[in-house]
């Protein structure tokens, strides 16, 4: 059963750990992530960008695919299906109408008042349907779905203003970037902690790929309750598939080629969970390698 992220993230905020948001790009990715998180008995947020939705056929196709996997694989953990960086009210509405249980409206490219206006429109449409809403203030830098943006850090005042829309979680831009870092990450932990202590809703860190694990842990201690990962899984899968093709040049079965990335992807998910959630892993996890 799909759920929104409200109860998942409230517990994470209360108990100082982070819930993973893993972007999915195809059926295999969704399956690999669901299976690994089920083994750990931990909730997961499956993120879908607008570009990934277009690639996979559309929001409805993705919702049916994920629900089918949940049923066929006997997935019993809480699973949230989330639109990542919805660029407009119309896009969020399409995802909600297709059965997504959560959306992010990213109107951060606009001035604050316009951002608030669009975000409030999404909240008013989503909440009566039981759908959670994430918003962004400031600009998370880097590239996602071939869209580039510079970093513009969020202020506490702007964060207060955007929460007046009734959002359920907030992604304040505090120095992280999408994609691969070209230099060293420079997160504003002091402002992160200040915002967390001033707001009642959970905070989200976008651009988790490439941030050193000690910085990830510090971000969690400063109030981050949800961390978005996409590029790191892409890089892990790409390397595994390239190695497989190099070692097996005559194998053309797409199931074997695509599937060669399964074990490394699941191992990467496990590695990240040990960072995100090391103090709060469920005691009945079936994996004995957990810290």
C-alpha cells in the first residue's frame, strides 16, 4: 500500500535520522530498491522526476508499476510515491490524479510571493486527497534532468513564509547541488540547525550524492529528515553494467545486461542506509551486516 510521507518523516524528525528518497528510472530500479528496503524493514520514498516520468510512459504507468511490485514482491514496509521537483501546479495535479501519494512543487525559480502562491495552490489541491507536499526555497545548484541552476541559500525568513502555505516538508537550499560536485560541498550547518529548530515540519536535503558521509551525519544531527539520492545510484549502476558488457561482449539479453547492476545497486542502498539511519535501524532487520 502506498502512503504519503507525513508519518514517516515525523518519526524521522523526532528521532533524528533520515528517510531515504531514492529516484527511480525504470522497473528494475524500483524493484531493487524495494527489495533492499524490505530486507531492512525500513520505509522508503520513491522519487520520480518529470523527465523520468516521461521516459517511463507517464505518471499513471509508474503508479501501477510500483503498486504491482508491492503486491507481487509482498512488500510490507511503508512506501511513498513522490513527484520530485514538480515544476508547475499542472504537473503536480497530473501526478496526484494518477495516484501519487506525495508531490514536491518546486517554484523556487520565482520570487518568494510567486513561489508561495503556486505552492499554496498545490497544497489546497493535494491535502483533501491525502497527498503530502514538499516545497523548496532558495536554489539547489547543479544539474537535474538537464536543468542547471546556481546555488542561492535559503533564509530563515523565507522558510517561515513558505510554511504559511501549509506544506508538510521543506527543502531549504543550503549549499548542496544536484549531480556530481565539481568542488567540495559547502553546507551551511548553522543555518540548517537554526531553521530546523524554528520550524515544526521536517527538512529535506537535495543533492545528497557526493557529500562525504561525515557531513551527511552532521546534516542529520542538524535536522535533516529526508535525503534525496539519484546520481549516486546512476553512477553505481553504470559502472556495474559497463564492467559486465566488457567482460561479456557477446551477451545481448537486456535482462542480463540491465540486471547486472542489481547487486551493486542494492549494496549501495545498504551502504547509504547505514549512514542515514545507523542508530535507528529496525531490530527485526534480516540483514546481519547492519551497523
